[in-house]
C-alpha cells in the first residue's frame, strides 16, 4: 500500500512541476493575446481531480486544493485550453483555443463564476461575442454581434 501511495505521489510530481521563468515567458510569447501572468505552478489539466463535496480542484492523490495554471492539449500537442486556479477554484483566466492555435475565448473567473468580460473570437482573431459578468450574472445583455 505504501508503494502505491509513493507511486501516485511520484506521478503527481512529474505531471505538475514548477516552471522556470523562461518557460513562463515562452508561453506568454507564444500567445500574446492571452495576457497570462503565470505563477510558479504549471500542470497538465488531466492531473487534476474534482472534490465534489467541496467543489474544488486538487492534484490527483493530494487533498490540498490546487493553485496554479493547468493546460489541456489536443491530440497532436496543440493547446486546447489554459485555466488558472487559486485554492482549488477557477480564479483568473480560462482561455480556450481554436484548432489553428488562435485564441477562441477568454473568460475571467472569480470563485468558479464568470467575473469580467467573456470574449469569443473567430479563428481569424475577430471578436464575435462579448458579454460582461459580475459574480456569475450577465450585466451587459446587448453584446451579441
């Protein structure tokens, strides 16, 4: 049993690691529209689990709520989405990308709720939808294009 716990901890350690400043700057440089401000933690989203009782995210095999960014990749290695967590909740940016690599949407969150401008873009980078949210409630209803 203790070998199983050790193995799971080892996998979690390699699945999510501390990124260097150069790696963080490279992510921002590769996607100038994302306006990322990465902290030290960067993780593959598949290494995260949901605690349904607390409605929080944590690393597989670890009870502590997750804080940092996670990235989900498409087949072939292109980024599908980037999500920012604090204390196990979506707090900050949730960015999704078109298959061509262009930003598809940017949705700021605060405590798992939309909070700020939700913006959708077409594959060419033009804004096609924009709506403002406060604590999960839409405040700007005339923003469809």
